[in-house]
């Protein structure tokens, strides 16, 4: 029976004890555990209408999963197995990437690198275990700068075996949209200006696909707030008037609870942050949540409004640290270091780089829709499923089970959130200075000219992308492949 685009199926079941320990799926070759509970979802990617400008304005024609933007919140428990059937009812090929999850390579959703694209009318089954609790997300990884701008993304939460005590658990998926004069998504995808500068910055901000609405809290209430930045290029720097939140996780990975550095939660595309947020004890209080990353474009996102009967008479004590995930600790004494230099963009020092093995000057790159390089090499676009449709040579091959340090250098005049697929890493140093929390991340924001040293164990075999998550920069050449063998 044909299911409508809004169909979403979610059920939990236990596999029978008679299922053999290794059953291979035809679409992806993921190995099934005989003991893990399975969460099943079906996501239909199809055109949808979204009230980006509010209910009083005409809806925006978008693309979404299961009839909405963002797509449905996929939720499971740590140690369970997730099975998602994706059906493509779009006019283009597509794939789904599970951002931040340590999935098998065949499930990573990178077209022409880990799987063939899902054609219009086609299906693909993603299946993998969930070793790590935390806040993650899923999104298209084909023609990303267009498909994600049109709305193909959603949040994914993996709950701890014993979640921390809070009164509510909320997820905010932040995005911006570039709307044209008619109030619809601008078709200016992949413009040379966006590729060579800061990326596609939108003119309409949404929270969970709608204009932001005030957050109503009861006196004494404690909320776990999961933030996801799904924008193509916009960086958020959120400030919280009133009681300050505690940061308890970054990119899904627990961190020692602390106040946001400088009073701001800085969230670049692809990044997540879990906060514990307490309401004040007195009803009638209003506190702004604001963004001021771009000083000339600072704005209030919403108000925290405290009203109603108190939930408790006394303030709560600071939150305890979340339990850690089973990540292999890198052996820094034995780690091999590789330098990765990001180059290009306007006002940069890149004058010539290799594209498809041929050296081209910057103007020649721009004519090809390129502006960025990694270690002097411009990606031809295999990860975006363009005309190339082939593997590129890995930047480096890493030995499975060994520890590595990547010395990242942003040799440009622009910000770059750098995302590594298939692994989480510790951020050791920034510009030679030790980080305060040695936090685990999968996406690290590099300021212009900044250096950062990250460390991880290469324990997930396969070819993995490393790229800037400003999607126009990725499309413009700032991505490469790391092989773990």
C-alpha cells in the first residue's frame, strides 16, 4: 500500500532469539545484533509547505521528511539499534547522513563514497547500533547547499540509560532561510559570491521550522535544552539574560558542567549543545535569549517567560555531569600528527590549487564554482554526487586502532566549522593553548587564521569525509577523504 508523504512509523520490538548473529541487509550491508532492541522509522522525503513566516503569511514551498521541517524527532535509547527506511519522493536524488553518530561506513550517507544515491521513487534502509547517548541530527548529504536549505534535516536524540532529572527535555533546531521578494526560497543556490565568502546567510530565522515563540516556564522549573544548528552558513552566538545556563554536552558528548564561555553559546553549522536551564523562582520575570554573532545583525530570538504556580520552593543545586560515552581515549604519546591546512576564499592567500589533478589559478577555480582547498587540493565534488560520481584519493590513510592528532590550520579570512565523519575527537589545543575542557566533538569551529589540534583513535574503518559544514564552502571544494584501514 502506498503511504502518504506524512507517514511516520515508529515502533520498538525485540528480535527473536533465533535470529542469527549476522544478518546482512541488501541495502547497506549493516550487521544486525541479535540482542539489541530495534527502533524502526520510515521517512518520506517529499515537497511540503512550511509556515516559515508565521501562520498569518503564505507558507513557503520546501522539502521535508515525513511531512514537516524539521523532520520528526527520531528518539532511541543508548545501546538500541536504529532502522530507518528512507523513501525519496523528491525530483532529485538524495541520501541521508547521520551527523555525529559513529555508524558503519556503509551507513554514513555520502553519495558515491559510501552508497549510491537514492533515486526519485527509490528507497534505502539505514541500520546501525547506537553506542553513544546524546544530541545528534540527520540531513541530506547530496546537493547539500540546496537540499538542506529547502528543509531536509531533523534532530535525533539518543537517551541515556538513566537520563538526568529535569522537568522537561526540549529540542531547538535553529535555521535561517533566504527568502526572495515573493516570500519563497530564493533559487540562488551555489552562487559564486556565497561560495567564496561567508556562505548562504538567510533573512528569516526559524526555530523548529517556525518563527521563534516565547518559552514559557514555571517558577523553579529545570529544562534540558538541546540546540542544533541546521543552517547552511549562519553562526549563532546565543546569550541568555537572567539565570545563566550550564553547558553539559557538546556535539552529543558530555562535558564537565560549566557556564558558557564569555556568556555565549557559540553554535556553527552542524554543531550541537546541551544546556541545563533553570527558570527563576519568581513569576512575572521575562529574560531575553538573543544572538549577537554578527554585531550589525544582533536580534532577540525569544523571551523566557516565568509564570504560573511554582514547581518547587527552593532553587536546585547545579547539575551533575552526564555519564561518558564509550569513546576510545587517544594515546597522545604514541599519536602520529598530520597537518591539514584549509585555504582559499576571497581575500585569502590561495593563488593556485589542484582540481582534478590540474593546477588552476584562483580565477580559474571560481569559473568552475570552486574557491577552497584542503592541503592545496580542491575537491571535485564526489561527496555531492555531481558529474564526477567517483572516489577521490584520500588525504591520508590511517591505520585502524592507532591514535592520531590532526593539526588543523584555517589559513583563510573566514570561519569554518570542520566536521569529521565516523569519529569523535578531543579538542586539545587552540593556537597552541590547552583547551579548558578537552571536549569531545565531531565539528570544531575554526576562526579566521586559527589553529586547533584534535586527537582521536581511528577505530572505524572506511573512507570518511572531512569538510567544512558551511555548505557553500563544502560545495566550493573544502572537503577531503580520510581512509581508515
